[in-house]
C-alpha cells in the first residue's frame, strides 16, 4: 500500500492518534474490565489484559510524543530552527526519554530481562563514530537497539529503515526531523539517487558520538523470504552467496550495498555487529498474542571491529559480511531465550563485559 502524502499524515493521522489516545484514556476502566472478563476464556496468564494494556500504552505513548514534538516545532520558531544543533540535540533527548518509558512499560508488562554482552559502544574506542550493523527481527528489536544506543551508550543514531514505518505518526515526525533515511524496497526510480547513494550520504560527517544504524537483511526472516532471496542471488549469478545463504537458519542473506556505502563514507568509523534473541517471533499483533506472557530473558550481543580490520575491496567485503552473518546465525542458534519462572526479578541489567573475540 503506497504511503499517503505528508499533509495527510500530519493533518489527519497525527491528530487522529491524539484524539484516539484521549478516548482510550477516558474509557480506560471499561477496557480493563472487559479485558479481565475475557481473560478466563483465553489460555495464558492474563493474556487479554496484557495485550489490551500494551495496545493502549502504545497509542498514548505515540500521542504524547506527537504533542511533545509539536511543542518543539513551536519553540523552534514554527520549524525555522528545527534542524539546528540545539533542537537536533533536544530531539535526541526526547527520543531517549520516550523510549525509556516505552521500554520500562513493555518490560514490566511482558516480564522480560535484557542482558547485554560483548564489546559494545561503551567499551569500543571512546570518541569514535560507529556503524552499527544489526539483524532484523521486527519493530521490537529496533526499539530496544535505539533505546540502548541513546540511553545506555549516549549515542546519536542515524538510522536506515523502511519507509512503511512512516505509518506510525510519531516515528514519521521524529525521524524525518533527525538524520535518517526511509528506504523503499526495490530499485530507485529513474532520475533518483540509488539506495546506496542515499545511505552513503547519510553516513557522511559522522562525529564522535554518532551511531549509524543499518539492517542489511532489509526485512524480517521468514522461510519464504529466504527462498526468494536465494533465488534472487542465483538469478544474478551470485552462486557462492546463494550457497552460503542456504546455510543460514535464522537470518536472511545480507545486502552488502548499503553497508559498503556507509563504510566508504565513514572510513574512520568502527563497525559493531549486533545480534539478539527473544523478539524473533514478535512481528505482528498475532505474534504478540501467541507469545504472551513472554517471561523471557533476552540477550543482546555486540562484536566490535576496528576500522583497519574492515576489508577495502568489494569482493573481500562481501565475503567478510557473509562470514559475520554465519557467525551471528550460529550465535542465535546457541542462545535461544530461556523462559524464566514467574516472580523473578525483571529489571534489565548489564552483564560484565567480555573481551572482544577479534
């Protein structure tokens, strides 16, 4: 479905979300009573109330973010200085606050812990920009990763993400004000820049606290998507890549063009690969319903690569990326999330850092 024009998203979608949030809040007791009444009819511990709570929380969170973003727009002179350094920083601070609240509420309602292991942006070389290369496993992984970069590591992310995420009004407004690129799948239209050019431009000028975030798979893993991706590689004569992709059990084959463009545009940046387990099946509302209550321990794993260890040649860089993807795939297979007994501490914590394995 094509994305509506900006004026529709700003003047219709955004106000609708705010009005919807007001309506949900004023009728909250009714929704909670209905959810509790339906709970005994559905298997799972408080599955219906949890899902209703999460849905209402997200709508209210989205609406509150829109109100705060509107206030920043007015304070900037009705958009005049919205892209100036002070207001860009204000938007990153706002991002951290709102993601922190969302993360706390989701963690509480889903009964989760999140452990971070490996060489993360804190323990990599301080004062150096980083290119963060993550697996793709639904919107939940993106929220947690950006939350971690902003709130745990004090980084300012520049993100490459799907254009369809602009259906969410708060994400739409916020990330169109910050350095980011919304990418449409497929080839660029005639006369427009290629996707690689757009990604490369976004990576130009990274400073010491920036984190360039990219998801080389381009979408969530499904067996059908994996088959289609392998067929696409074979149709273009990339038989070695197709063979390696067929061995992946949890990931789609990576698309190296965008990452390579970012590395070329920011040669002094380190590269951090990110893997995580626990949110793989949390893609649709049906997935959330099936997984509730989660009561799981999620693990987020970081590996750091020094700039001088990144291959310079195109073929070597593609092989290097596939090597990392095989390593990440094996790590995911070995670190399936454990189900924790109810009543254990759900506070997110950091494991003691492990030395880099490189």
